[in-house]
C-alpha cells in the first residue's frame, strides 16, 4: 500500500490550519475537547481526525526535537502516561493489539 486512505480526514486536510501548537493549547487548558488527561510532563489527547478507533496522541509538554532530549523524569512520565492511556483503551475498546508510532 502506497498511501493510507482515510476519507474522514478530508475535513482536516482541506480545513483552515490553526495557529500555534495543539499540544501547547491543551497543556495550558485552552482546548479541552480532546484532552483525556494531563500529568506533570505529559498530555494525552484524542485525535479528532483519527486513522482508526482509539487513535490517541501522547506527547511531552516540553517541546524537544528528539526524545533523547527529554530529562529522565519527563521520559518516565511519558511512558507512564502511555501505559495509563493503554489501560483506558483496554477498558473502553477491548482491542486485540496496539500500534504505537513516534513522530
């Protein structure tokens, strides 16, 4: 497959691009509709234009270019948040497996 076709994402692709960073907006409490939970160093959001059911975004609050730039406490918090998000999906969707990607 050369391309992943998700026609429900056309609204996002063709829509007006928002200014700023969605992760920063959520971390500062400006955009709560997709926020699932927030920890000291991490936010967990529903992707409002998902590729599949349960598509979440788990992101560090601190902007870094590479994960290796996170401090140990931030990285550990990110992994704990990922595990908590997985537990929520287990409870709600009961999936048979997970795909985790890092961008």
